[in-house]
């Protein structure tokens, strides 16, 4: 199978042969060479860009580890909306208002004017970070990334009914509820994976439409668990890295777990913000040998959902989707522990999410005081 896949693009076969972050990948990685970068850099990222995660890591890595003080102090970051998902006012199915359009070429010229000619444009204002805040749909300058004033806030998963929207996210200060199950289970079938709907994609929009899109149809599936807050009594800003701390088990030898942060408006539209995935056998590291799991045993999975900046407006709900596939953005786990690139065997898996006192599964959000 590798030979067939590699016929048109030989490097693709090499990618499949290196599932770990090993020397094959490190030879090209910017993250392995921060100390060799001696000049200030402008990092341009976007919330719905397929390279968002790496772009933000590069900015933080260069701020900390570039080769000299001038390079470290001179780093700048801009985070727009679409990137490879589009630079316009409308990205995906959302109109982000008149301030949203972003002229990348003009910004790069301004950066060079500032860096090489000393022009006192917006790069000289003393704030190295500029982000587009969704929800409020406005640009804002910041002193750093991530924001120091953002408070890590745990929204505990809770379920009164295990499937199709019955789950709740307990807001801070809500300690417990008196009824409901302590776990939710679903069957993940690799032959019928949850389809990718929008998100940080690249690059052919005719093949797979990118950006923010209504997730309502996906949420009707029996293999997608949905946890939501009650309608918010005030605006809640979430800006920074998002993590899903999940306690889960599976009936299989291996499986994936996915998470997706969603903003639900009063009209019921469920707009995706950011998402992530973790393969069970790589739960501890992508650099060392895979760690097999024991079917039925509960493990803690810390899933990186990348980052966002969004104000959940009053009357909206914060929502989390949990599943085990997001295809074809991510390859399907065949649930066997075997290499998906060479194996055709697959099985169904019963995957269980726990949210009791011993297993406090939570959506971890960087909440900015307003």
C-alpha cells in the first residue's frame, strides 16, 4: 500500500513511515533550530489556519530561545481569522464585520519598513502582539502571548443524559449536581467516522470547505457527545490555548479521542472555534515508543485543542463536542493498534468518558477578565 501511495508523491510514503516525531522530522523543524535564528521575525497566524498551532509555538519559542537578545525581544505576532481558510470579511459561514479583512502583503511591507527603515508605524507601538477577537469582531494589541491575565478555568463535564446534547459543562462555582450518570459511552466505527465540517483546513475549498461552520448536523450523531453550558448571563472572553482534560477508556487495543470547542448562538447555530485529537498510544509523547493501552482501563488524556480568541456573548452557550474521529482532516484510527497505512483490518470500539469525583474530566479555557 505504501508503494501505491508513494507513486505520485514519494515523500508521502516517507511521512507514513515516520509516525513519531523522530530525526526525520527534526531535521526540518524550526523548533529544533530556534537558537540559530539571529533576527526579529514577524509571525502571521490565523485562528482557522491549518498551521495555527505551529505558528504560535514558533512565536513563543523564538521569544524564549532565539540566538540573541535583539532577536528574542524583536519578535512580533499577528493572529487574523482565516489564513489558508481565507483572508476576507467572511470566513466559512461567518461574517466577522468590516474590520476583519486582512491585507497580508501590506502588513509585510509595513513590517519591513519598520525593521529596516525605522518607520514608526503600528509595529513601533511597544506591543508585539496583535490579535483579532472574534465575537466582538475587533483587533486588539497585547503585550504577550499567551495573555498573562487570562485565568485557566476548568469547565467540568457532566451528563444528565449520555448522548445527543444531554451533557452539561459545569461553569466555575457549580460544584455538583444531584442526578445524572457518571460516564458517557459511544461506539466509534472506523467504517463510519464523524465527518470533518469546517475547521483549520488547507487548501482546496472545493474539496473540503474550511473555517467556521454550523456543527448542528454532526451533533445529531450517536457517536458525538455534546456538553454545553446554560445560556451565559454575561459575556465570557476565551483567549489563549485550549485543553481538554479527559478521563476515558476503550474496549479496543487503541483508539482516538477528539475535542471541539463550539460557540452556540441563541438561534441554535453551533459554530466551531478550535479542535484537536489524541491517539491513545501516543498519550504521553510523540517522540518515544508508543505506550499500548489496556482495554477497559481508564487513562487521562490531555488533548491540545490549539488556541482561539472569542467572546462568547451574553445568551450564547459554550459547548464541547467529544468523539473519536474527525475525518478526513485526521486519519481514522482502526482501533487495532496496527499501522493504519499498511493494515486493512478494523473493529468497532466502545469508548467511555468519565466525569465523577475520581475522574474530573474538564474543558480547560483561558478566561480573560472583562
